[in-house]
C-alpha cells in the first residue's frame, strides 16, 4: 500500500461504504496551537490529535519530542476511533511533518493501513466542518517494533557503516545557525538531506522515481546499505522516512535526533559542509 493518498482519493473513500478514520494533526514549530486551526475548519469527520501532547512524551533527556508511551498513544488512537482494521488517513496544514510523525507512530506500533494526505489540508477542495465528531471507541492496541528505530549509539554506528541522513535544513547541518538546540552541527558521518527537497513547490511529494534518484545520489543502495534518518526532534525525520518508503527504501528513524544528541555533551559534533 502506498503511504500517501491524494485529496481526490481521500474524498472518494470518505464517501464510500467503509470511510477511513481521519486524523487532523496540524502543528507548527513555535506557532499557534493547531487546535485553533482545527476549530476554524477541518475535513468533515476528522478528529484533532495534538502532536506535542499526544504524539510525543515529555521533553527531557530523550529530546524535545521523544516517543510517547505506547500505551498512552494507543489510548489516544482508540479515542480517535482507530481500530485494528481501520483505514487511517492523517493530514496536517500542508508541510507534512506532523502527519508523517503520526503515520510513523501508527506504523511503528503495528497498524498496517495508514496513509498521509499528500499536500495536506491545502490540497483538499471539499467543504470544511466546524463540528467536533465523537467517534466510537476503536480497538487498536499498539505493538511497537514494526518499523526500525535507532537510539543515539545506533545512529552513530549507522553513520559509520551505513547511510545516516540529516533531514534538517543545510545551514543547521553545517552549524551555521542553531535556533533551537544547545549547539549547531551534525552527527559525524551523517549526510545532509533536507526534508524540503522531498516535495515540489506545491507541497506534494515528488514522484517515486524522482525520490529514488535523490536518495541514490545521496548514497542509498537498496538491500546493500542500511539507511537511517534523524532531524531536530524526530518530526521532520519521519517525513524523510515516508519519502524513502515512497522511493522503495526501508529506513530507520533516530527519534531522539539532534535535540537528544546535542544535549549530551559527551557526544561528538561535526560542523561544516557535507563530507560528500
């Protein structure tokens, strides 16, 4: 199953005999709370999910957006109506980062039928609703481990023996600027691969062959080179994992990402341009 779905396909499925569970995960780093946008208008039937409070645990040694407790995440998904056999479609405001985080968490915890709305709400041409639905309780029970996950040591090893992609903006990778975390730079051996280059000017993902060419150019080789991804706090990195899946690669996510790595002063930091 493709991990993304077009707005027209989403509209058609929503009008069908088995409509998908729709999750609205609008979120912006440092921006206004997405619930306000949700209240102003959302895809009919969509349930709002809070990235900071429900798709992440408390910030701390695990980074700014550590993974949530699986049991608590499962309770959130069940309240949103997610069942074991539900078809789930996740969307955000268009950037795709937050929706990809929800996609990754559901996939990591064993849900097989989850897709991201390509282009987000900006691609939706249908009417919007201000009604807050109260879905029937779902029966989804998380079983973590269905997607590969890296810790800090695993990310360091991946940078040495495989391909570790840094999904942040290139200037943060180089260490030119660091607006959020303790120090700028990157994990030694990581390759710069900004998330923004996964999409076109319209915010839609590039075609599979274009993404495959991009990642091959960065050193990805199917079945011969292990690939890992990190970002600032495990949000935009999930978007890169999704892009890699579209391209035919299976990649591991370092969920703690730079916020965890840079918070540990014993970890080495590299600066400057891409070693390639």
